[in-house]
């Protein structure tokens, strides 16, 4: 409750009263590294989950110096999952989203291959593709599919660990600090199924790669199933040990492509049914054509449509939808500022934002700076002189020189073009 009140300070009163106030804390189910809150319905649940989970986790971390996972859920689904499990193993980090099931996943040409691969793994753990490596862009359903398999395994009574590279790393650091590495190893090497999300974040982190390598070897040796996801093919993840890269390709590598129009329509229909939002055919078609590919964005729009229509006591018609979507698009471009783009590029390339705007001449800094300048020029309305000032360059000719250079790289270097497309995509589709 205290944490919720702290959150109140950071958000508007309306937001607090409409959403956060409806949360119920469950002190029985919560532990020192898990906080469980119940939401009254799916809509509020999804809305809070998407918007406030990381804020809440941050507040917990500040308050308790623990790495706390915040779980927002519906009371029923939490209880159901708990009672289904046969033996209680330490699972705070393995909590899977119960609505990430195969049934809720719409299959089309774009994701058929990945879907079939995960499905067959879920039917024959450790026997068919091990590891199974899924890769594809943001919001295309990688986590959903991986957890769908996890839910199947969990229902069979297997011990499943679901974690992101980031959580794995934090957990590792905590155990090193507490000198309990034996417990860490026990936990990750004794599970039946290990699901690790967003493997690309292993890039350039040598210590955790080493640890992960041994975990991998132990599990694989014992015939335990491993499923991994990343935003790109293992070959394209830079800063990854050769031995890991080759192991990632041992089983099967499957890609997910952006959904085609028909799949998008099926997804919207499914999501509106799950969230009990009634939408007519023309509205569904409209959303499907406006949203390029990111399915998470589709969910955001459905929640927004529902919330707005309730708040304003109006039906969701096409005009109303258009307005809400316009709003959403503006919000998205409002996030594209020079600072945000620079920060994003810095994070992606593992350097500090201040190094990008510094005068440093190291090769990787110059590379990052050029990319940032190019993206800022493409994605914001800033003029060349403004960019020159921001990036500490002499004048606008230095900027136009950089942009020419990048353009010719894009034309001549396929890998570089892929990188630029990927960054542009992420910057413009992340909600
Ligand atoms: P990723 O991990 O690839 O970034 P997620 O798995 O988190 O993407 O998917 C984002 C959201 O979109 C999730 O809520 C997921 O349920 C939904 N989603 C993605 N693809 C599909 C699909 N084919 N059918 C139904 N829902 C989907
Ligand atoms: Mg994901």
C-alpha cells in the first residue's frame, strides 16, 4: 500500500483513482522478491501491467534494495495456477503469464514456423529441438510463444524457470554478493525447463556468458529443454562467445516475421474478445491497416479504446477510433527527442549517452555518433544547425557530411542497413 502511495506521487490523480486505487495487495502470496497485486478485471489488469509494472518494481527496489518482481494479475488466474502445480518449487521468477497460451495465439504465415516449432517442443520436452531459438522483432509474440510452452510444462508438473537475461544477471550478481553461488547453480541447473528471454542482452557481458554457458551445458547434458528468444539470429548478435553462438544453433533456429493483414485482423478479433471490447468489422480493419506490425501496440490501442469509451460514455465507432489512434501516434512521436534517440542508441551499443555527444574519437563512439545523427535527422524535425549544436559539431556541413556517409553505407553494406532498419523500427514501434 505504501508503494502504491509513492506511485501516486508520480502519476496524475485521475490515473491513480481510475486504475491504481483498484489494486489489492496480497501479503500472503507475496515474498521478499515477489509482490502480488490483484486487479478487478482484465482491462485494468493489462493496462496497469503495461504501464506501471516497471515503475512499481523500481519503487520496491529503492525501498527494499531487493530485486522484486511485481505481478499484476486476476485473482482467479493466480489461484488456478497455484493449485494446479503439484509440488512447490521456488518459482518467484518462473511465474508465467497464464493468458500466454497456444489457444490465445493466432497463427498465420508470419509465425507459423515458430509456432509449430514451439508446439512440438511443448509436446516432447528435450527430445526434438534443444535448444529452440526463436528470433524476431519487438512485439511479434516471442515471449508469448515461449511462455505458452512454459504453461504446458508447468501444467505437467515440471519445474519451469522463465527469466530474462537481465533478471538472470541480477540474480547472479545477488548470489555472488551473498556468496551463495551454489544456490544459484542449483536453481538454474536443476530445473526441468529453462526459458530465457531476450538473449541479445548477453552481448559483451563476458562473466554472465561464462556462467550461462555452464548452465546450458548442464541442462543440455541432462536432456532438459531450453528455449531462448532474441531480437535477431544468433549469428547477428555481436559480442557473443563463439561457443555460445554455435550452441544456440545446435537445435533449431526459428524466426517470427511481422504479421500479415489477415493475421493482424485475427489477433485483433481475439484480443477484443478476451478483453470484452466490442468492435465492428470496419474498426478492426482500420486498426489492422494503421498498425504496422507490433502486436503489443494493438493491445495498447484496445485498452485505450475501452477505457476512453467507458470514461466518456460513448460507443466505440470508427470516428472515435480514428481519434484515439491519432492520439496514440502523436504520443509516440513525442517520445522521439534527441535525448531519447541518443540514449536508445547508446544502450543498444553499450556505451554512455554522454560519450555520443562528446568529442571522443574512438572508433565505436564515432560509429554510434553517426548512427544517432542519422536517426535524429530522420525521426525528428530538428534542423542541421540544431543537430550540429546538440552533437558538439562545428556546423551544419559536418552534419550533412555525416548523413551522406551513412547513406552510402546503407547502400553498400547490407548488415549496416539491417542495423539501421532495426533501430528505426524499435524507436518507432515501441510504445
Ligand atoms: P515479443 O516478446 O516478441 O516482443 P510478446 O510475446 O511480448 O512479443 O507479444 C506482445 C503482445 O502481443 C503480447 O501480449 C502477446 O500476447 C501479443 N501477441 C503477439 N503475437 C500474437 C499472436 N500471433 N496472437 C495473439 N497475440 C499475440
Ligand atoms: Mg519479449
